[in-house]
């Protein structure tokens, strides 16, 4: 598993130019000097501006020779990007950023951009036609879209999916960069809240973070996020994951999608997540990326106005009369490979085969929305649906009765609402869908119309809205018999049960509308960004590997230049070093110390002013063998149960009663989990027993470690031991044993000998080392009095929450630090000057 730290952080930092300071609000290129300010301009005193970024602007454009630019623009209130306004605070400035409607793409100009910005608070992104085709119809719709919906492009001829094409990916990046360029013209990074929508703009957080390290960025994925086994097939998988992690808040419709994202971060980037007070967070280079789970709702006010319109009421009467004495089922789907229209029709066919009494009575009206993409897959879906419906109608149709009615023409919102209101049942059979708000809309239309206040929903279990509609009849759409039986259950269901299911759905849909969703996301985005101005930020990495390192004001990198002058001035120095993950990389297969490590430790130990200790959880025999060449090195083994001050001195124990009968209880439990967890093993020590799962599956190993911890705490509740969980381990130790305790003993011994340390350096990398940090940072709490002038340095490896005030990036940095200290006493030559590019803080 890769380390959380960048292996060559300093090397990268040396080559990256300093990040620019926070940019002041600039006049956009699309607005001429002296022109009136846009309604979307940020207010100096009001709430911060919200910048909503989506692939398309929420606009409609129709040809009109009398209108400016030959086009009449109106707001498209059916888009989520526009509907979410209802959940934002009143008087909030809102700016929409996206490409022009397809009908207006030929009219692109700076004058048009100024017009749209002034009249609609919309800032258009102009993409050349060829670039947009390759970006949207090429990479997005025919590579990312199928793959996010679990369709792998196994061969070039796979239906609906193209193999990965590096040139199309570069077009995708170019389009995302164009969005970043446009935003740069108008963004006030310290004030604006930026909300990016959907997978088309997956790379945009990286481009924006590179330009504005403290930008407040939220990203919501409206499509599914596939399992890590699917996602890891993407050749640029790490780039896309890191792009999402450059946002402050990442939103998903369901827990399944969020779980898959977290699993991909764990398996591909080695990142763990934590849940605290209901929020899920991923620690990423000093930043906490919050993960939010909440499905998008519908615009209740807008839908109620449509349902209550006289036009809708007239259409409801017409549809009711047309299907009098028949049971009407409705489906509304895009022409899409994943909507399962063909499976729905097969289910209808099976229904009529299994239940002859429904022939002439059951009708399925399928409204087919226009396709959002182009290609052979769309044509084949249309042909398949047409062929199946024709066959069913030919087999079971009679004069005056058509079992499947396909509506391929454009259908107005009023007519759709009328069909929803008139239908006894709504059928959604998508094989994979990010959310699908059709059942929500159907529920509200049944409630708000003159129709009876009852409804039934037949719903695919692979649709994002399924978890939130617990009263629906859930089906596996691939099982035609199950779909048919669900349809029959819906048609024969009693009215009281229909009413109960309907009331349950309506209560959820009406309280979790789009305003609720937008308000919740907006509040969480502000919460996720609240620490931006209290941290210092640096940018590292190149291209799509770019990320920002965020450090607290009192947490900084420990530099050789800072520590060496203080080191030289002192006479009694104590250096405490963890082993695994500190002087030895966790990823190394051979855990024995290298010649370089032995050499630098010997050089430090040769100075009589230095007392150097390796403080490790490893066994004393193993450490004795490895560090035999280090005559004057002190070793504290098994977390301090055994200690010796030099190679020739005897091992001392902590003085506790050596009763290890508890091992007879702990070992069988660990063996049980070892047999059940491939890649795990047990390590036996004289004073402890350890279960390792570093080589196990990350998710399963972590889950088993938690279960083992609970199991051991239960069976060892009356034993004098402590069960601890560390980095990929579960360890059982006698009570009173920790690295903090042994450090206290070492400090006390030095004080009693009349040589209290005036310089203490402690370096470690995991949870057990936090006890050491606490002992040296607050020695008075343990009765140890150090000289008031003592220089104390607690340093953790990697940037993460810690008791330490300093950090080093990795084991390479630790060795460089120790080499610097080993060279420090020598006055024969001046300290070598290292050329280094320093970054100015953006705080």
C-alpha cells in the first residue's frame, strides 16, 4: 500500500514555483470597463457568492430574429443547477458557469457573454465545437458514463463503451482547463463558495486548487461511483481520485457510492477515513476532505404549480377517459443503455402471459425522452424497445386495446404530470442509475392532483432513489419474472395498503426536496472550509498529481538549519527514535537496518554528549541482532518492557510481575482470525502478542481488526493487560507498558545521574509514539523536571494530527536529519549551504 506521505516531497517542492498570493476580485474579460456590475457580483457585506458550475448553463435558447444575437434566452427551471437556488440563503449572489445550450453554441462571443452575465447571472464557457464533441460525446458519454455505470469496454465493439483513448482524455482535461480559465476571470477565492456538478468536470477541482489554494470547493457526483474493482480499470484512476480530493466537500446520492469512493481511496491511494460526529472525513496532506451522502430532491413549488395548472387538469381528464376501465402503469425514461426499457417491456409481456385476466385491462405507457448522447448504442436501444413493444402488441393487442403505448414525440411537463397523476403505478426498471427522480415526481403528482391519494411504485434495486423509498416494491430488473410479479402485486394491491405506502413516500419526498438538499450541502461546505484561513498552504506535484499541503499555524516542518544551531549549544542530548516507519520504511520487505542507518547511529553515539535510543515494539532478540554493530546505542524493546543502555549492558525489565498466562487465552482467539483473514499472521514476543494484517485486503483486514479488538477486550477483561490497535496491528501488552512510560524512566534516570537532558529530539510515526511525544512535551505531568532552557522537539513522520509540533515527510527525511546532527559537532568545515526554493504562506 502506498504511503500517505509523498516520498520526494522536498524534491517536488524545490521544483514548483511559489503559489501566488490570494487574488483580488478582478474585472472579468467579458465585461468592459465602466459597465454596470453584474447581479452575480459578490457583495462586500452580504452573504458570500455561490458559484454553481455545471456542464450546461441552466438556459434555453430558441431562434428569434428580433432578439439580441438572433436568440431568445429563457431560464431552464427544470435543471438541478437552477432549482438548488431555492435552498440558498435569501439575497445570496449566485453565478452560473457552464457551456451554452447547443442551439446557441454558434453565437459564442464576448458580447453574448456580457449579455448573459448581466441579464441571467450566467457566465458561458466557450468550447470549440470539435473540442466539445471529443470532450462530451467522446470521453464523457462513451467512456466515463458507461464505466461509472459498471460497463467495462472489454473490446472496441462493446455496446455503449469505448476503450480508453489518451487523446480523448486530453480533450477532457482541456475542457476542464477552459472552465478553470473562465472561473479565474471572476472568482474571488477567499469569499466565493464554488459548487461543481457531475463527472463532466471531475478534473476541475485540481485546476482550481492549483490557482487558488484556499478556494472553497464542493463537488457533487450525480452519477453512480462504481466499486473499486471497476474504477481501478481506468488508466488515469489516481488522477481522477486526486481531483476529487482537491475539493473540500464531495457529495454522493447514496452510501453505496460513497463507500465505493472511500474504498478506491484506500486501495489505490492508501488513504483511510474516519467518522466523527456523523461526518466522514479523509485526511489528505493536512486537509480533511468531507464526504457527504444525501440524494437530490425535487422542486416542490415548481411541481405543484405544474400539477395545479388548468392545462394539467384537462389532460388528466382526457387520459382518465381514454383508459377508463383499465389499469394504467407509467414509465418515463431517457433513451439510454442503462434505463432498462427493454427489460420493462419483457416484464409486461410476462405479466400478460402469467395473468390472462389482465389482458385487455393492464396498460403500460412508456414516455421516451430524447437521448442525451449519440451513437450506435442509442439506436440499438430504440430498435430493441420498438421490436419488443411491437411483438407484445401484436400478441396481446385487440381492437381498442394496446398493451404497450410508446410515446416518442416531445412531451410537455403538463402532459407528463397528467400521466403521473392518472397512473395507478409507476415502473422504474433501470439496471443502473445515479438517482432517478421519477418516483419522487410521480408521488407528488398523485398527491397534489385530483387523483386518489394513493400510489404504488415498482422500483429497480439498482437505482439511487431506492434506499429512500422503503415503501416501493423493489425488483431485480434482470429477472423478468420478478418484474412481472411486482407489476401484478401493484395492480392487485388493496387501496388501504396503497394509501399507506403513498403517505410514507410523500412524507419523505416533501421534506427532502431540492431546497433541503441544497441547504444541507451549502452548510456542510461552509463547515468543511472553516479552517482555511487558519492554515498555511503549499502546493506540490505536477499536472493532475497536484495537491495542496495544509498545515496548522503551530505545526511545521523540522528543518536541519533550524535544529543544528540549538543542537550545537547543548551538552546533554537525548535522541529517541521509533524504528518501523521512522528509520525503516513500512514498505520495505527486508526490515533489517541498512548500512546507512547503522553508520549514522554510530556517528551520533560516538559523541559523548549524545544519548541515543531506539524505542520500538519489536522483540529484544531481533533488535539486538540488527544493532549489534552499534556499541553505544540504547534499545527499548517491546514498547519498553525490556531496556538496555548499550550493547554490553544487561537487559532490564520494567519491574512488573511476569505473569503471561493470559497468552493462553489471547492466542487461540488471534489464531481464529488469522485462519479467516488471508494475509494476516501472529507475532510472538516475550511480553506481548501481536496480530498483523498489513498484507490482508485493506477493507477486510481493517474490519477484522476491529472485531478482534472487541473480542480480545471481552475475553481478557479480567486480565492485567491492555489491548491496543495500531497501524495494521492489534497488540496485547501487560498493563503499565508503553513507549511513554519507558521514556519517562530514561528521563528520570538522566536527571538522577545529574545530567538532565537540555536537548530532546523524539521522532515517531504511529499511535504508540504519541505516548512518547506526550512524555517529552509535558514532562512535568510525570514528575520529571527538565532544565527550563531545554530544547524539546517532538516530530512525527508524515502530516497528520499529532501531539508533536513538528513533522518530517518520510524516512528519507529522518535519515537526512540524523546525518545533519551527526555532522553538527564537527567544526572543521562550514555547514554546507543547500539551495532550496521556499514557499510563502498563503495564510
